[in-house]
C-alpha cells in the first residue's frame, strides 16, 4: 500500500496543480472518482498487466469507457498512466488528490456513527463543534450503527472520539479486571 501511495503522489500533485490553475477542484474530484471507479472494476483490472494488450490499446479502452465523463486533460492523464502501466494506481491518485483538496479548502471529512438517528440541528451543532476544535470547515456524514447500543463515534482525519456505550463498557471492564 505504501508503494501505491508513493507512485500516486506525483500524479495527484500534478492534477491538483492543474485544478488549482483552473480554480475548480470539484471538477477534478468528479473526474478522478470516475476514473478510479473504472480502474477498480474487476473486468478492467486484468488488462493492466496483460502483456498481450498494448499500452495504446489499454489507454484507448479506458478512454472509450470514460468518454462522456472526462475531458482532454483527464484523457491525457489516462494515456500517461497507461504508457507507464500505472492505471491501477488511479484509486490512490484520487484519494491523495482529495487530501490535497481538503488541505487547500481547509475542510475535513468527518463521520458521525450513532446508535440512533440524529436530527439535522444536532448534526449541525456537532459539525460546528468539530469545526471549532479542528480549525477547519467540517463536512459531516452520518450513519446509524445499531451495534453501538448507544452514544456515538466521531472520526475526522486522525481524530477519533468514541462516546459509545460499548467503549464505556469496555473501559469499565478493563478498570474492574485491572
């Protein structure tokens, strides 16, 4: 995995610089998400290292699949990656691009996992509190996990706040047995 991220880094930075020049990060997010989805397709993956498929043919197949979703710059990226036999790295490129974008936009993706549904006003208060704590704009996604029993878990970057009843019970059990 570390190897993929090392390979992906210069491509992600180059795409990020191109997006910065155009002052539109979201367009490249969409393009890269689409390209990464195609690259991750189990029917396409075997073509990446197949010696009988030329680099040009691979780039052609890939750009044909993506024709309506990408522009000339994205097609150039596909051709470059195909030339270097690195189309399999597209998901890692997309991931690293999103990190660079979040840094530039001063945003952080946060996930709120709760035992019960959370109202919109509660979500907004949680996002505001996280935003103050992290000094960034927080984009909050919420999902319900009935296995939590109660409480909530927040994940934002490296920050994890586990306020679930399960975590409290585990702490209590450790304290009693220790």
